[in-house]
């Protein structure tokens, strides 16, 4: 009987995609997926350290797995992967009382099956390592090494989404924003060869995916290592030419790296979705400087003007942090006024909490009181909610094109999808419509999604996104 694996993922799209890659690697090594940790021979917890809560989830989950091991007298091999694994390493063992068998860093995931096999071998013999005294001790398998190679074997990734495919174009980041752990956990910026990216897009389309999402910490910094002169715009043009592909998304561009060439290409290439996730983090130039973002409030607003002048139907979303060290009431008012001025379609907003070893953690006092951080985030989220409700209400009565990508979260009888602008649309319909582009007349709108009915007639023709 085949051995079973379970992967649990916390965090961002990049983590979700790493989990897809690890699932493929484990299947290649002969494991089968299971949904139940009790049945699993291997449980991988793929962690995120961008937010504190994700770390807490890891330790809660490790405690639950310890209980399974205690209750059943045997338990799965437990592997911890992702940014917390990279950052904390052996400290995870101490904090979780040694429940983890394998710790695999963000750049070492290709070594996961080998580490799991080694852990399984050790468990089988019951001898993990011997001290000179002859006493057996348990030595976990840890690989946190930096690996430069960003290639990944074609056809191995086990994609979890039947409609959309994540494709990595850049790993790591060199920006060192003062609040961010990514340059420490994912390493320095490494570009993936254009040929690899295109091969993966072709493969995803051949496997039935209609949309690709190109992933990188700063996608618009892309330079093809195997095609001198090919930048992110050139890559988008090449991906756009892939037959059968309907939609292209990417996350995230950085406000510092927008060229007119890119904006003109976006305007002229119909498969590129009319949505830009453009993290701003604060509306105050003073705070942006402390964050080491290397742009100002004014230059960001100027960029928004350029984007809207070139791609008028674009929807914008962003990330925002409140309560960054030194953020005054006046700084926060600038965050509110920037939010009101830009009118983002959606926003991920966070209360600042120091991430270990970042510049902000080491050099700046976390001096905004927790109660004040809460007051600020409540005010920001209320403003954002009213803006996105208004924006969604403008769709009522009109028709939108939707790529149906799954069942609705709310009701069994509904399916859902997204417009090119990334608005979530719920509609009644059968699961057979998943993967189709359909026309929907919007009947009503809420802050996070709209609801509508499919227009009579036809699916949009392939290629007509
Ligand atoms: Fe982190 Fe800044 Fe790099 Fe984004 S650009 S991943 S926030 S360091």
C-alpha cells in the first residue's frame, strides 16, 4: 500500500505554490495524498512568518500532531517547511518539544523526499544517532542551506487549482524593506530562466489551466538570465503568445519599477488582467522612509495617475501597515487620505508587529500602543470597506466577464469566479461551468463580492478575455 502525505499550508501564494511543488515531489517518490493526519505517513507544515499569527498556528498544529502520536502510539513523520522553518531552524524543535523530524528551508524543498526517507529510515531502526556515551539521541534532519538553482523539473508540480496555475518567475528579494523578513527567509533575488517559465506555462495550459499567475517578490524587476534584453514586459509578451491561455495575472509589482513600456504593453495585451496589486504600506513619506520603501507618497500617487491614464479600466489593490514605529496620528491621517484618494478595490491591512532580525526590529522601538494600532486599523478598514462597497455597487445592472474558478464559499448551489479586475462574482450554476469564461449580469453587490446571473446565450470565445 502506498504511503500517504498531507501538506498543510499557511501564508501567501508563494507558499501555496511551494506546497504544490512539494506535493509533486512526494508523489514522484511514491506517496499518495490524504486529507487526514491520522492516516498520513508524512505531514508537512508549510509555514509563513510574515504575520505572527501564522507562527502561532504552526506551534498549535505541532501540539495537535504530538497528541496524535501519543494517542496512536505511532505518528507521521513531521516536516516543517517555509519561512518559519528557514528563520527559526532548530529553535522549532525546542519550542515544540521535538515533535518535528525534518526542517526544510525555503530553498531546499527539492530535498524534502530525501530528508523524509532518511527520517523514515531512522525511525525504522529506532536509532537516530549515538553519543560517545552510547546513549541514543534523536537528531532531526535540517536543511536550511541556500541553493542558487531556481529551476524546477517540469511536470512534477501537483497543481491544486483546476483553472489557474502559479508559475514562479523570481525567488527571493534584495530590497530589505525594514519590516520584512523575506530577504532573510527566501534569500537574495534569483531570476528563473525565461525558457523554464514558458515551458511551465505551456505545460499548465496543456493540462487545462486557463489562467497563469506569475509569482515573484518584485515581478517587474525581472530580467531573463537566458535572454539578455528580455525584461518583465518582454516576458509578459512571450507568455501572452502562448496559445490557449486566456488570462495572465502577476504578483506583486513594486512601485519603484514601473516603466511606460510596461504600462503600454499592459494596455495593449488583452490577456493581461486589468488588476494591479501595488503594495504602498503607508500614506506618509516620513513612514515610507523609515520602512525603506524608496518612494514617496507623491511619487506613488503620481504613478497611480500614470497607470490610470494608460490603463483606464484597471483595478488597484494594496497592502497597508498601521502602527509602524514612529507613526504619528498625522502620519496615519495621511494613510487614510491616500486610501481615499486612490480608492483601492481591495486592501490587505495589518497592525505592525516586529519580525525577528529585521531592521525595524533591531533599530526601531515598537512605540505605537497596541490599543492605538487597533483604533487605526479599525478606522482604515471601515474606510476601505465603504470604498470597495461603492466600487462594487457601480457594477450592478451591468455585465461582466467571469472566469469561473470554483464553488462559491457561501452556498452549495453557487459557483464563483473573478472578473479581469479581480472582483469575486458569485452566481448560481453547475460545477461543469468551472473553467469557463461566462457573461454575468450583476444583480447586487457587497463589500467583498458581487452576485449575478449568467446572461443568456454563450460562453465567451477562447482567447477573448
Ligand atoms: Fe519584503 Fe520589501 Fe522585498 Fe516586498 S520588496 S518582499 S516588502 S523586502
